[in-house]
C-alpha cells in the first residue's frame, strides 16, 4: 500500500460516510414531514367533525324547517355524548344525542335501560348505531310528532 492508495481509501471512506449521512438527512426530513402530516390529521379527525357534522348536513337537508344548533359540538359526561338540538320558532322540538363507538357513531333513542336515577353520566341511555340515515330521520319524526310539529 502506497501513499496514493491511502489517500484514495480516505477519500472513498469520506464519500461513503457523506452518502450515508445524506440518506439519514433525507429520511429525517421525511419523518419530519410525516409527523407534521400525522399531527394535522389528528387535529382534523375528531369524531364530532368527521362523523356528526356530515350526518347533520343530511339531517338539515331532510328537515329544512328546523334550525339545528351545530355551531359547537361539545362532548359531555363520561360517555362523551354530543347533544344537538333543533328549534322551530324559538322552541326546542327535537334532540339527537350522539355517542362515539368503535365502528363510528351511535344515536340515543328515547328509552333508558335500568334505573336511570342512579346514572348521572347517562350510561343507561340506550343508543343504536347509525346504519341507515332513514332510521335517524324516523327518530326525529317521532319527536316532532310528540311535539305536534309534524304535519
């Protein structure tokens, strides 16, 4: 081995080290972009915005005579229930209670399970998954019939 070989070996090793460092830097930039993308998705993926708001747009289209309070969807209690109220001429005439579930979102039906007096968090309220939007429309129509608002 001569001096030229030693220099060439040194240059080759430094070039290889630089190539590896460049790959590391490139991957770190990719990781940074992916982490930012993940954060943006987390901020946009709240179940109220992703599930309730689009459902309520369908409900609003079906019941244009009602004013639905969907400005702020606030989860309440340990069930994380989001209640959305409908008004007609200043009177509350219908309500939908949404609760999150593993497969999406459930809506509360009017009957309760068991002794609800000892249930301040609403765990005894019976809820059903929204599998067909027409079921939710029927639920609203029942409430309107009770209030005498459905013609």
